C-alpha cells in the first residue's frame, strides 16, 4: 500500500511535470524574442500542491444546519489522487497576449480535518472522535487578454482582463462519537456548483542583477461573479532561465468567498508550485 501511494504521488508529479510561469509568462527564453512583433507561443505544465480549506453549510450529525470548516492537506489527497491536469498556454504578438490556465483535480476518500463547527449560538464543542472523508472534483479555468504597459531591463508589467470558471463537486462524509462510541452519529452532503467570474489584474517579472538568468515572477487578480461571490488569486516566486526555457518555484493562493445560502461559503487553495515554461 505504501509503495502504491508513493507511485501515485510520483506519477502525478511526473505527468504534470513542473512549472508555473506562463500564467504570468512574459519572460523570454533563450533565442526567442517574445516582443519582435511575430506570433510566439509558450506552454507551461506545472504541479501545484495546495492545502484545501472549505467552509461548508449543511446538516451535520450534530443536528440541524451548521457551518463546518474542513481542511485537506497534500499528504492526504496525494495518496487518493484519481487524476490531475495542470497547465498554461499563451499566445503573444508584441505587447498583446492571450493566455489560458487550467487546473483539474479529482481525488476521493481522503481524510480531512474539521477545524470548527458553527451553529446559531456560535462555535460548537466537537465530540472526542471525529472522522471526515472528502471527495473533491475541481476544475478551474482562467482565460485572459493582456497588454504590456512597461518593459525594461528591470522587468515587465502587464495589465489584463478576463474570466475565471470554477466547477466544484464536493462530497463530505462526517461521523462523530463520544467515549467508547457513545452517541455515535454520521451524515454528509454532496453538492456541485458552477461559478463564473470576471477578473482584472497585473502580472510580470522583476529581473535580478545585470543578467537575465534570475527573476521574480508575480501575478495578482481580483474579480466577482454570478454566485454572489468575489474571488482573488495571487502568486509570486523565483525563477531561473535556461537555454531551453524557464524553471520556477512559486507560492500560489486562490480564494473564493460567497454570500447567501450557497453550500460553499469559502474556498481557499494555497501552497507551493513548481514547473517549467517552453517557448517557440
């Protein structure tokens, strides 16, 4: 079983390879001038390992409608990963660019952690034994159009606008019991939401030193959409430019917050990402 889990995690890392630059990808690889006025393209496969935190509203085994905060960490979901696909594609002509970013994760049966349970009277005391299993299918697609407003030896700055789609299907099974199994209760909930948001933001890089080898890529967006929600995403990291392309290590955060009676009140995915960008 341990070998299988290690194999699954390793396969995911290999298949998705490594990278997170093209979503902020305005750097040029060796031999490719992305700003020469001709069409150029870049492809970035990457691996992202976020902690996933959700605030959900549903009927819990404690009785009645409750708000439950749950957290799932990579050391749990990597062993239960069914499929993952992450990558970014960009087309650029001079200062104008179009980019698409895709994140898809499907994992089931992983153990989660309940952080708090809130009712009308505030936070509730949890029983001694709490078990939580979570199934999550998440598709996040972002499409933007950008324009480079500043470009020099010190770095670049793009402004952009676009849309982001979140398709989230979550199934949560909870069970509670007191000492020796007394007062054991169980329950759960399954829900699917589709969220569209308009976004605006900035992206680019800051170059370090006199050469072009080391650089600091950055990305930030904010938006609002159809689920009475607002969303923001940001990441920053450090990159190194090789002859074949760029290698980047970054920390990425994607957050959603809704109002009203939606099943998902809040969703946050935050963690390190690693990958490579190839240009032609």
